[in-house]
C-alpha cells in the first residue's frame, strides 16, 4: 500500500477478493442504511443539542470534557450523540451521520460491534473492575507482543496520555539523561513535558502552550519540525550526550494527516543509535490501524519503545507502553522506575481489545481499509479541485486527512497554511448532509471495516454539493 498524497502517488485498484468482501462485511454489521437521500434530506436541526450544550456549559468547563468537542475551531453548534452502530451515529435530534471520527480512532471494526458487545456482556457478569490481576491481561499482552515488532514486554495503563507519561519516565530512567526531542504539531497527551508546540486540541484552539505548566517541566523538551532531519541533527550536536529519547508520531495525526518523507524515519533511527538515545514511536493513533503491527511494521522501522491506545481497548479507556525486555524490566515492581494505575488492565477494556484484535487478524482486513479509504480521499480531493478549491489529501489504510491548501504538507507549518475558515464552512455543510468529520482541520480522519462503498459514495456526493456552496 502506498503512502498516498493525492496528486503525488497513485492509488492502486482493489483486487477481486477485496471487492468481494464488501457484501460480507455489510452483512456482518447488519448494514445501517442512510435514513434519507441527499435530495430527500429532512430539515436539519440541532435544537435539542443546543439546549443540552447550553446546560452543559453551566456544569462543565466549556460544556465538554475534552476541548475539541466544543467545535470552537469550526464554529456552530456541537452535536450531542445519542447512539452509534457500525459506521453511523445518531444525535439527540434524530440526525444520522456517516462517521469518520470513530471515537478518534478506536472504532476500527465499527461502532457497537455485536461480537464485542456480547463478549463484554459475559465479562461484565464477573465484575467491572478487580484492582487485581486477571487472566485477560495475559491474553491481550500476548497478542500485542506478537503483533508489534518493538514490544517484548508491555505495561497496560488507562489512556494514551498516561502511556506517554510512563514511557518518557522510563526512557529517562534507562538512559540516565533528561532531555527529550519532540516534533512541532505532534501531540503526546496533556502531560506537562509534552505541551510544547503540541498538536491536537492545542493546535485547534491556537494555544501556544498551556498556563499552569511550569518552566521546569518543559525546559528539557526540545522541538524540531517534522520531516526535517537536519534540524534534529543540529539539536543532537548542540546537546551532545544529554538527550534521552526522541518521541514522535510516525505518521502525524494531531496536525491533520502528515506522513513521513521517504527515509525520514530511517534517518531518525540512525541518529538515535549514534547518540545512545532511545527512539519512541507514539502509536496511539497508528497502532493496529496502518497495519496489524502498526506504523513500525508498515515502514519497517523498529523503535526501542512504543505507546499504544485506542484500538487495543476496542473503544474502552486503555493505553499501553512496551519495548525491549531490558528496558521494560526497569518498570516497578521488576525494577526501580515507579508507575502504577488502579484500573490498569481493566477486564472490560481487555475483553474489548482482545476481540477487536482478533477481528483485525482476519485476511483482507487492511486491503479492505485501503480500498475504501483510497476511494474516499481520491473522491474528496477530486471533487474539491473540480469546484475550484485548493486542496490536498492523503491516506494509509484506515487513516486519512485533507487540507484546504495546494500542499504538499510535510509539517505543522505547512498544515497551518490551510484555509481553516473554509474548513469550518465545509464541516458545517457536511454535517447538514449527514457526514461527521473531525471538528478541526488539524485532526486525522478514520475509516472502519463497517464503512461500505455506499457510505463512501454518499460522502463524496455530499462533498460535491458542499464544495459548490462554500
């Protein structure tokens, strides 16, 4: 599968076996049809969502529990979700959407999968939390270790943020060094050391950093533009013997979808080895999404440590970090580096993760994701250009993105050239046509095994209509 920036690399045609799987996957998810066609669309209203959101603003900061949900960067009214199934979601006003957020990545086999729900129901009969070891932890750990090239031992936690906090502490403990290199626009959770030129909601809301983060917490965090190996070399030369690790999203998803240039990851791997620093892949987004072994399997680059999340919990709160045995054996209680979590290894999260990974191992999974995502991105970019818009986009299997700029987009500075006001109008127009995209130009999108060609064609038809309006 090609790392595709539309207009730069060709998209391969699906083989016959890939096409034949569409009907079987539709049957599995009990195909949820769009309630209406574009021409028959009922009047779009968010009256109940507006009422609920106004009430929420009196109860929670900004009315939400995670900033990007507030729709501040796209304007308009946030929607309040009532239910999800397969590739679709419904809000409390009864509007139906084809969903390309997928709970920000974990819904790779589709929302509310029947097999996962059945397994969760059985597990729930035994209890929802033990605060003690359970056999399910062993099962999921073995699956993760067998899948991800860099992981020989793994520690489960409760979120991607927690995984990145733990892996940074581990890297510093193992190397005896304190400085960290991260990339501009990459988001590794909201822990203090990472809130330097961060992506995701920080980029979405235009926050340079965050109040409340002490200078001491970020003084050892050094930043470079993504895809700029010369800048990384300069940092190593200026901080000889002081850098513990480089952490990066191997494909950036928190500044929009930005793939690495050819040989960038190879060069980073070479630099870390030459400077006795560890290489950390943050695969919270890319893990099990670009391939079963994540971005490191897809690109053939093995880091020293890896963080995971989202998919390995099948939609329930989870995270993990893992790597070489000699490094991981420093984690308490095996070693002196302390990290703990009362709900880590939660039996429900383990169950959902096990059944999600089992599904992903089925033959043709990633070929199918490649097929539908290529159709989506090529269709969106073609429609945008036909309507006279500056637009570029790309994808790898079940992860994609597009920008309202001619591109190419190689880093966060390039991404910021995108017309965010136009994206906001496009986002609202697509909502009204029954398509739910991430409410930020600086977030990747996600497809799932539940998305069908009908979903893709509906989305492209909606985009063609909206492109003409904006």
